[in-house]
């Protein structure tokens, strides 16, 4: 299974807000743009300020992502959408295993992407969402600028009772849910839901051993 990282993009001409990476708290009732800014820059700021994570300790970078990013993500929704129709036929135990294993995969993939920024002087640009104030689902487009390169990473969020939550990420021009939905459908067609659980479990174990 592919791991989607950040790749250089042609600079955009859009007028956007520019910010430097630094840790900041997510304010209650924050807009989608402010939530993404606080979460992303908080994670990157922590990674860059800690000697172990700055040195590239992926285990500790992953721990930062779990502590500072996961509370503002809804990876259960991500899992449900990526698994597709097979989710409805899965037992509660299978759903639990799918969610836990897929969350592990997503967190590690995101940590690997952010690890690329640990020793770089980075700035972020945020393009304000065009959705109306009553929207329940929005996309926040961001660009990461470092060493004259501009990289794309966009976030899709849904409004919940607890505030906005990230549930999909666009890396390399492809939304993760769409990419994994196609892969998962092929695996389920061959081995059923248990086959997908086993595939994810084996993949994660292999990555942890590296």
C-alpha cells in the first residue's frame, strides 16, 4: 500500500494568508481555517522544537501526531467511507479492527509526511474556504513553503457537535478516502472483510518493524 507524502508544486497565484509554524491552541468554535492552522502548525512546531523529533525519531513524531492531531480528526468517519459498502456488512468487532488498523496507517503516513519538514524553515498559506457560514462540510486548501518549494496538502472537514473535525486529506493531488476506497474494494473482493483486516494488520506490523 502506498504512503502519500508531500511533493513540490508550482506556486499558486491566489491571494492567501501566510503564517510561520508555531504551536498554538485550538480555540473553541474555531473556523475550519483556524482549526487547521492551529493543529498543523502546532504539530510542526512541536516536531521542530523537540531534539528527538527534530532528529527524525519517527516513533516520537507519530506520538506527537496522535496527541496533537488526532483529537481534531474523525478517522472513524474516514474508515467508514474508505471501506465503503463492506463496512455495513462487517461485524462490530471487524469494524473496530478496521478502524484501529486504518487509523494506525493514517497516523504513520501523516507523520512520515511531516517528518520531511522537521529541519526546514517552513511557512504555511491558507486559502479561505468558499463555503457559506451554514456549510457542514468544507475543504481548507493549504500550501507548505520551504526552500523555494511549494507543497500542497488540503483538508476536508465536517461540522460536528464538538466543532469542526478533519476526516480526509489531499496529498499528491489525490484524496486519501478515494485512493484507499479503490484499494480496499479490491482486497475485500478477494478475501472479504477479514482479508482487509489481515492486510492492514500485516502492513502496520511490517512498517513498525522497519
